[in-house]
């Protein structure tokens, strides 16, 4: 049974329609909405490419702003590992894999700490009053400001980069979980208690499902932040990875390679978000029938 079939009740079916006809109409409408979003998104990307092409050609910036087709050819050449003039050590897949491992290490470790802590802060007033002022005091420090301290503590290498990612994505995860747990309607909690839910049962049957939309939003924001900080961290504290590749291409004055690395970061970051957050979102909707906002 799909999501539409679960949420449509007999009271939603207009007079003169059977439930099957109404479901077909709903599915057709959703298909049209997805197609409309697809072509509008494609049109937006095409407009960006046209502006990019015009700026490069008209302003004569081929050296600093290569044309889209030039960058696309370089992306293909890089991914097929057929560039005989590769200047950046290991092939692109080794760089991407190392960046992925560091980003996931920082992201997962932050999630394992921040989400349970945020849920506890949201439900326990006394704990929130003790802990939140200190967290809110540290939060304004930008993620990139942690890099010198990370290098001082851990030296140049993976640990420094993972720490920077952790310090950056920890706060969105914590604040989203805390807000979701704190803003649960008392009516929902009372209803759970009326059905006998207490303690751990109340948490897993009521609090966690009600907080899932907030947690998913925090995961989506934090995963994007993880990829942004992995690039910044690798630029200064690593000898490989996509951030290192970006910095080296700048030193080599190769704008094509630099923009290729940026595009690959965007592609991998988007795919990671769809794979991880999209899967969690789907599993929670199917299990608890909640719709993330």
C-alpha cells in the first residue's frame, strides 16, 4: 500500500467517485506535479548554463571562467581517468572516496551525539536550562574558525578534518531535535499515556515519531554543511580529498579543474543527501505515517 492509499480516507472521496477512481486521480495529479517540477528545474539549470556561457564568451573570460562544455568535457575526462596530464596524485575516485569517508565520519558521529542530546534537552526542562546557554554561546563560532584549533590538537590529517565537520554539523542536528521534542503537543502526549504508553514506550511510540520531521530537516541541513566543511578542512589540513584538489588546481591556475572539482562535490553531495536522508525519510513515513515538513 502506497502513501496515497494510506492517507486517503472514505471522508476524502468526493461524491460521485469511487475510492479507486479518486486514488487514480490523485496519482495522476501527483505525476503531473513531479513532471512540472522536473521541467521547471531543468529550465532553471539551462538558464544558469546560458548565463555562464554568455559571461565566458562575451567578457572573454575563458581562462578564468571556462565555458560549460569545456568543463563538462573535463568532468567526463576526469571520471574516465583518461587525462594524461593529471597533476593531483591519486585519481579522482581516491580523492572523492577519502572526502566521503571523512564527511560521513564527522556527520555520523555528530548525529549519534547531537540527536539523543537534543531529544533529552527538548523533554527535560531542568537539563535544558543548565546546558542550552553554553551551547548557544558556542554556536555562533563559524565552522571554519575551528580549523586552526583542530590542526593544533590533531595535526594535519583525517582527525582534524573529521573534527571540523563534527563541530559544524553538531549544532543544526541538536537544535532541530531539541525543537521537535520540545514542541510536541501535550494533547499528543496525553493521548499516548491514555493508551498506556510510559517511559521508553512513550518515547519510541510518541515522542520520536512526532520529532522525526524536525530530525530529518536537521539531517538534510547538516549533511550539506558536512560537505561544505569537508572542502574547507581539506584545503588546509589534508594532502588528499576534493578540498585538496580544489586548492591544488588554484595553485596550478587551472580553472577548468577547479570548476570540475566543484561540480563533482555538488553531484556527490546531492547523491549522498538523496541516499541517506531520502532513505530515512521514506522509512519513517512508511513506518509511522508522518509527513516531514
